[in-house]
C-alpha cells in the first residue's frame, strides 16, 4: 500500500517537473523573438521617488494641522 502511494507521488513530481521545464522552454522561445530594448530616458533618472499612502487624511499621530488652525 505504501509502495503504491510512493510511486504515485514520485510520478506526480516527475510530471510536474516535466511540465515546468516544458513551460520554461516555451516561454524562452516566445521571448527570444522579442527585440525590445529597455531604456531609461526619463527626466527623473537618478532620483528617489517616495510614494505615500496617506489616504487623504492625517493619522492620529499628526498634530501639526491642529496647531496651525
């Protein structure tokens, strides 16, 4: 019983590895025909961009707005 289960697991892993290798190969062939060139020609080159998720209102720690009213 355990040997049969072990054979099923090994078979499943083997099929999964074969499918993964096949998928990787197909993606490689498809991307080989892509002749795009990545270029960084933006005016913000060598700058740091900070993204703030403030959600439009100050949090509980911010008392600066209350002081300036």
